[in-house]
């Protein structure tokens, strides 16, 4: 049944293959010779198969785990350097016709107030996000063909891109909406979206159908094959994710890597991003009932093993996770984080009264964006608001080719410094600005390319003088 080139969900995510993989990993978790062979292959930084990576995840030999973490840090540095991209979610509507038992937006939940933003309300939300300093958004909406049709999503994207407030502009809109048709993916592509994101929640078909008892999302195959249709619709940057805590983490780990292998085999382009959210408490939702929770150490190892298995992919951790947890996984593989996030519909423009709060889940890291920026700088990372690759056409296969040859530093490093400079000039607190200027100067000293360094210094001066939106 297992066929990574197939476009049928139950063939490229074969339940039998996952179970055999988990059995193989369990049998070999203390096989030092095999583990050494896999680590040696991983050091070539070309990735691992789902079976090989599952062995590393299962390994419980302390010294080998240290090697795994050390290697993940090295691969992260070689591919993505010390840059961390910032984004924020923007919830457009929480109307939903599905019955997902882990999500407070499920249709039968009468506690949560339902809200859909008008275009004027979206403009206010975007202005508030721009005043924070954000340049990149991920829009979210429940699945409801009446309240949230594709036309509403497309109009909202156009509105978001149209808002130019002070020096602010949203330069990339990523989209996280329900699985849809090839025709609708073509419309999203034509609207100029960045990445299409869709979380699988769980790849275990039996568990999936129980967790989604009603609504169109109940259809496992249609949901799991969504990325194929997105690719067929012209969207070549897609983002995978599972919701850890719903099913065995080892099952989800193997399956999401199989999904990445499928995209490579079928389209020649793997996932642009992989997200690793863990289930959180929310209105009408108690995560303890799922009994598949993972601790922070296990979570960190999952991040490290994904980074080793798919070195090229961006990895995202959101404000679901605490500051302490996020700090732990940053150098193990994470390349994008959200900051100053609100998971309520209409949560940015003004504080939400508790009785009107429509938060999808509890946020653990509640710090304002400026504090997150300062924290990253103090840890030695370059906070980046860069959207240049998407706007320069470096997407899909072209981006992957550059990334797999570890060449994105040539673009991303200077672009990150310029977007950080914009943030420091327009939005930063005095403390953050001082720390950021110091970081930029330190990074410039280490530039090997003198011609690029000179050009970058000139652009940084122009940004200080009021010009914006340079990009390589």
C-alpha cells in the first residue's frame, strides 16, 4: 500500500507503514551501530527517511541523544543561521460547521461568542498589527461556506495588503483555512498569498474520524490530500503541521515525515514549513482527556529530529509554548516564531472583554512583540521581518534549491538586518533599539563579502533617513 508518489492519502500515509516504522524504531532504539550509521548519514545534511529519523527519536542512549541535539543545532545554523522570522496570526472569523472535539470553535459550542470581522474591522486590526511592527501575518478562519466563503477570504487578503499605515505594511499573508478545491487554491495563489498552511491534527485515520465526528472535515482523505490540490492550484509553498497530544507523538512524527517525503516525490518540493503545536486548554476543551501529552524534553527532541530529517524546511513554534520552552527549541531547529499574538477574532485593535473573548486556545507566551524582539536579540538571534524571497519569486522549487545548497544566507542575512533596522527605527523601545543597533554592528563586522557589506551599510543609512523596503 505505501507509495510516496501516490496522490491517495492512505497510500502516501500508509497506516501499516507507520506501524512497521514504529516497531522497527522500538527494536533498534539501543542499536548503537545502526544509530551511528544514521547519525553519520545525517551529518551529510541531506536529510533522513521517516524510518531513520524514527530510530533517532526512539533512541534512549544519553550520549547518542547528546549527539542528536548537537547535530540539530549545527544543521539549524548551517541552513538558517541565527535568524528568527516573526509573524502574527490574524483571526478573521470563528464561525465553523465542523465538530472537532479539540477545538472550541466546534459547531455545538454555545459558550463562545461568534464573530466575523468586517473589512473595516480588518483594517483596524491590521493597523494595530502594523503599529506593533509586524510585516507578516497568518490569517485564520473557521470552515463555514455561508459565513466564510472563499470570496470573503480573498476580499480580506486584498484589504490586508491595501493597508499602509504610517511606515507599516503587511508584505506577506500566509493562509490557514480549511481544505478546499483546486479552483479555490488557484484563486488564493492569484491573490498573492505566501504559504498555504493546513494542520493535519492527526494522521491516524481512525483517530482522525473520531476527533472530527461531523462536518466536511470528517473526510480524512479530502483533508490529507489538500496539499496536493494546493500544489496543483499553483501554490508551491505549503506548510504542514500536527497537533501533538491528540495521538501518539511517535505515530505523528513518522507520518508527517512521510507527508514531506510524498510532497518531494510527487512534486519535487517538500514543505516550506512544519509547525509543531501542542494541544492547549480552551473554552469547552480539556486537553487532559486526550491522554497523549508530551513533556518539554520530548518536545525538544521532536524538534531536533525533524530538523535533522528535513534540514531545508522552516520550523514554526507559536505562543502556545512558554518563553522557557521556546528558548529551548530555538537553536534545535525553529526558524519562525509568533510574537504578541492574539487568538481572538478582533483581539488586536482593543482589549477584549472576557464575556466577548473568542480565543481559540490559551496563549502561554503573553509578552508584547517588543519584549520578544529584545529577548531574541539578547539571546544572539536576529529578529527578522523579511518577506523578500516570496516577493522576489524565490518560492517552491527555486527556494528549496537555494536552501538545500545552504545559500539562503546570501539573501536572508542582509534582508533580516534591514528589516530589523526598520523595526528599530519605527517601533522599538529605547532598550530594544540600543540592543538591536549593537547586534547589527556586531553582525556587520563578521561580513566576509566586502562589496555586499558596503552596499548593506548604505541601505541601513538610508533606512535611518526614512527610506523603507529594501531587499536582496
